[in-house]
C-alpha cells in the first residue's frame, strides 16, 4: 500500500504541476493568440481580395495556440483520473501520501474540466 500511495502521490503531483502550467502559461498565450486572430481577421475582411483566413500562415499559428488549452485540458482530464484511482484505497486507509495525492488529483481534474470542456466559457 505504501508503494501504491507513493506512485499515486507522484502522479498527482505531476498532474497538479501540469494543471498549473496549463492555467498560468498556456491559457494567457491562448488569449494573446485570440487577439492576434482578431487583428488578422480585421486586416483581411471577408469578401476582399485577400486570401481566406485559413490560408494565412500567421492565422494558422495563432489558431493552433488558441486551441491548445482545450487539447491539453482534455489530456489532463484523462490523466488526472489515474492518480485519483491509485490514491483512493490508501486514502481510505488514512495514508497521508494517499490523501495528498487524492487532493492534488481532484484539484487538477477540476482545472482540466474548466479548460478542457468549455464548461466555464
């Protein structure tokens, strides 16, 4: 049980760190990418002689950065379930590492749900 709680704790810590990276680094860059997309679409209005927006390389890069939080949030949503399942039994047996791993995996699950499912957008 000690090994299970240690593995669950380390995976929970990894999931929480990845969730914080998503929240503090990726999401602000996606917001800047959204502003770039708005600027590019304002410079190239529909119906003008300019090429379509999806053919502009700068717009494609901005769109990829704009969609990155949803992709990473979905992956984190699935990944955060693993430490939760590994820490449930040790947490029931009152193992401290199991309880901490459970708390970290639940926190990363909710952060991932916020960005990966468009629940709050």
